[in-house]
C-alpha cells in the first residue's frame, strides 16, 4: 500500500510538472522585442506602439539570477502579456562587445552602454522614458521574489506611481491592501 502511495505521488508530481512546463514560453521570442541594436529606432517603435517606456534588462551569461528570472518570471504568459501591453523590452549583455546605437544615435558597444548606466551587478531592470532618459525610480537591481512582484514593478511604472513614492513603499501598501 505504501509503495502504491509513492507511485501515485510521483505520478501527481509528474503531472503537475507537465502542466507548469506547458505554461512556459521562451522569453527571447515572447517577452523581449526583436531588435537590430538601434535603441534610437526602438524609442520610435515604442512611441508608435503607444508604450509607456522601454525596459532594458541588463544581464550576463554566467548570472544565475538572470537565468532564474528568465526561467521562472519572464517565461510566464501573464508577465509577457502585461509587459508587452505597456512596454517595449530589450536585453543588453553587460560584457558584450556587440556594437549598438544608443538612444542619441551614437555607436557604442553593449558593455560601454551598460557601464554608462552604472550597471555592475545583474540583473538590472532599467526603464527609460520615450526620450531615452532613465525613468525616475525606474531601476530594479536583482531578481524579483516572484512573477507577482515583477508585475507589480511594471504597474508601478505604467501607472506613474514611481513619480510619487518608492517601490518598496508601494509594495508594502499593496500587500496591506490584499
């Protein structure tokens, strides 16, 4: 009887894993916008698309927190839908030598652009307004606790709450209201 319960437990675990795996969608194709590396052009695309801001995820290949965000948060359809509605999302490799064009139309590399924005740890999620300037209180360093906190970060920027208060205060208020 005990062995039967173990097999049933394993079967239920496998079924549960299969269900969550079906909800996973590749962030490269479903979260991030496809870009040719011209950030000034991306500002125009964001504006034409009615977006609130451009969100750049600064990352690097060896970063376990970047991988966790991609696997557990940015891969979720609800996160992808919310952010696609409000923002244009890009990613920058802080160690990358790939040439890009910055928001002002100047040629640079990914790592130089990251250094200009003082990115030293990863991941860093930085929101930029439609003129290419960093959004006030629009920077989040590290991995969020979960997808709900990441969506809360998006709401914080999309609804302009960042202009009135810090994200930590906003999170606390939301937690107390629920």
